[in-house]
């Protein structure tokens, strides 16, 4: 092979390698559809997602579906009554027998109920009737006779009837009759007894209210981030053949392209939006978030299966402008604040 043939062959190879390089290094476009769907319609929507779509005459094939749960908090007012059997009706002492707060969990709702002091009610729970004696006395002075005929045998006072049970007489004055002291007047003390009934309380029933708000978090809707990737068009290249004295030489170039193995999402208005794709080197793993058009300092990183296997339980450097910190990889998907 003379010098002209060698030069021609070299130029053809350079042209072919250059053509293949430019053709294969063209970055394929991505297209993302983001939809927020109610929980009731989420399954139907997911089944309706197309594997391939055409946008602006470009064919795309589905690459990834990410589902983000959007939650909301439901709350209900709750009131419960609690009762205790107590031996006193002193409100202060009874209040100290109840808990100040109650932690409630029911039907997925949780919350704290507070004791309402002013709702306390104390009522007799167990009691019986008991009879007991009461006493009354009356004094009568200077009575001409110690006979009880003129003395009341019973007295009614404040709803109770008192009965004479013991009259006691004392001589008040005397006079001389045949040198003997003869009683002229008497002083009398009359003792009466009556029966009353009283209620003996064995115990009381105390009731009180607890009130508060219970809450639970539910999935209200799902945000689907459906990512499509451009389907590359087939390009046929004619490999030049050059005849020489040694035969036919055929050259085929292979271009290795760094593939993206991580996605960066930024949090905005209750959901994460894809803002960047990047390639992480497993030997010197670095995630450079900036520069990006972002709306918050909250990010979510999703690693590909391959790079996650390489980096699990290893440290990776996170860069954000002049900030740098180290993060230990434990999960394929993780959130960070910068």
C-alpha cells in the first residue's frame, strides 16, 4: 500500500469515527407528564398510561413512573365521659382523682382530650335511712301542783314530735302548818324525746367530661411523574472497504457514552419536580445539585439500581454551590435539605 492509499484510508477512518461519534453522542430528549389524580381514580389512570407517545413528531418510550403520595389531615371533635365511685363530695378532692389528659386512638384518629373541670357532677350513689333520738326539755316554775295534768305530753317542733318521758319536780316555796313545812309551789323540768330519720351516704358517683380534637392523615391524591425518553432513530452507516495488497480492511467504531444514573427532584407546592439528571462516578461519587432553577432547598435523589448497588453503605459528597457535605447512602431514594 503506497502513501496515497494509506492517507486516503486514514482520512476515511477519521470521517467515519467522527460521524459515528456525533451521531451517537446526541443526547436523547426526555418528556415528563405530571398529573395529580384522586385516590379513587389512581388505579384507572395508571392503567391508561401509554407505553409510547408522539410529541412534536418525536417518538418517546416510557422509561419511569414515579408516584408521590399527597396527604391531608382529617380532624373530628371528640368528647367522652368518665365516672368514678368516690367516698367524698368535696369537688377539689374528687377532681384530683381524675387524669388531666387522655390519649385517644380510634379508627385511625389520634389525639389528646383535656379534662373539663367545670363539667364535674357528684351524685349520691349508695345510701340508707337511719333513725336516731333527739331530745327537748321545758322548765315550768311556781306551779301550784306537781301534777302533770296541766303539762303538755307532746310537743311538735320543726317537723318532729317530742313525747314527755321524764318529769322532774322541785319544791319552790313552802309554808308552816302545825310546825311543818308544807310545799306551796313547785318548779318542774320536763324531758321529752323524739325520733328523726337521717340519710347515711356510703359513696358517691362522680362524672366528668374530656374533650378535644382527634386527627388522622390520609392519602388524598397521587401525583404521577411519567417520564418518557426519545426513541433513537436508526442510522445506517456504510463501512468503507479499502482493497490493498493484503486484502480488505474493515473498521467499526464503538463509542462508550456515560449514562445518567441519578435523578434530582426539587420540592414545590406539595410535590417533587424533576430538575436534573446526572452521572455519578462510583469511584469518586459526587452529586452536584447546582446550578438549577429551583424553588426550595428541599431535594429528593433517586439512584438507578446499578449505582445504588455500588454505593450502598458508602459516603457520597453532596455539592450545592459553595456548600459541601457527606451523606451515607442507605436507600435508593432519599431526601436532603441544602
